[in-house]
């Protein structure tokens, strides 16, 4: 059984979010706070769309895929699993409540701080 999470970033008063399938509890919280403290990197993470696994890097090294993950690199549904469903892209709305629903929800606010919602 997976522990899901929603990762949300606030940009100009709108909320952009993606679903994280696995390890969404304290492991995701720790990874976000240690490796995703720069706004540009957080926005790039959300731009990947929904995620299977969150890891310290969002880069895609040679040979990295869902079937053959490279340790330390995030796995995204569209980029690394080849899934093309448009629903796997970031949800963008002006209402934070639209993004809350997973077991854990993490918001990178306009003060560039992670908060649990």
C-alpha cells in the first residue's frame, strides 16, 4: 500500500499541484525540506506532472526510467513511465481547497517555505 501526497506550489496567488504516489509521508517531507528549497527547483518539480517517487534530483540521467530507475532521481509518470494522460499534468486553480485530498499535502508558499496543509 502506498502513502500518497499532494505537492503544491503557490505562484502569483494560484496553486499548482501534483500527485505523489509513494512515500508521501515523512520521507517526502524530509526530501522536500532538504532538496527542494529553491523556488525554481520546486516549480520544475511540479512541471514534471504526477510523480511515482520523489527523490533529491529532478534531472533525467542516461537510462533512467520507471523500469530502470537511477538511484536519487525522481520518477515522473509522463517523463519516466511514458504515460501521456493529460490528467497527469499539474492541476492549477486559485483555490487551495481544490488541491487537498491525498493522505499528506505539502505547500511551498509565496514565502518560499514548506508547510503541511
